C-alpha cells in the first residue's frame, strides 16, 4: 500500500502543478501589455534583490520541470509564428 501511495501522490502533485501553470500561462497570454510589463518589472526587482543578498535559487521540483518541458514545444511554435509574421512584433518604424 505504501509503495503505491508515494507515486500516486507525486503524480497528483504533478497534475495539479501542470493545471495551475497552464491557467497562469493562459492568464498571462490574455492579459494586457501593461500588466505584463508590470509583472516583468516586479520579477526583475525580485531577481535583483536575490542577487544582492546572494540567495541561491531553489531547485525545480519534478512537477515544475515537467511543466517547463511540456511548454517548450508550444513556446517554439509561438516563436516560429512570430518570425513568419515579423510585422506583428516589429514596430512600424523599422
């Protein structure tokens, strides 16, 4: 019983993390540019804080690593779409 409980618990945590990260990804992709810029600014300040205090980052959990690996193909497809249509990302002055 104990042998099957640990893998099931790990699988459940991975699934919950994937769902939560997917919802966050969709929320960010649908949010306004100003909100995204504000979040990037906050994350930069947080990174500077950690670098100033020399705090090492925490290692990825198995669930977080699975999310990163599962999102990579989607990110590559988005990048491919943007390079095929550069007018969408480049300003009109270029």
